[in-house]
C-alpha cells in the first residue's frame, strides 16, 4: 500500500473550489501528486501527465513480458489442449 503525506491529500470539496491552484501545483511540479478524498476515503489521484504516461508504458511492458513468458512456456511443451482445460472446468465445447 502506498503512503501519502497530509499535504498531498485534498478533500473533494476543496478540490472543486481550488482546482486551478491544484493543477498549477502539478504543472509546475511544486507537488508530485494530489490524492482526493471523499467522506474520509481516498478515491483518486492527480498526477502530472508525464508520470501517468510513464506508468502506462510500464504496465504495457509488463503485459508484453507476461505474454512473452506464456508463449515461451507453450513452446516448451507446458501447454494443454483446450478440450482438456474445458473438460476440467466443466465447459461443454459444443455449447459455445
């Protein structure tokens, strides 16, 4: 779980009133992020676009690595025919 400092957390109502200032703090890198709370529950995060894009690229890379690993595992003969998997799961192929 990620820890947030008090000065990063802003209530939804304060965010609505001071959005321009929050956005300026993000754009100028005065703040790395803001965490929006509603009813004392953390609900959303505002990040600079560069940080968001970096995170998205990292997620895509992780997905590519996972797909690569699955392909390599199947190339090594560690796969099973779909009929066997469906039967194990109780899925009737003819009903699909």
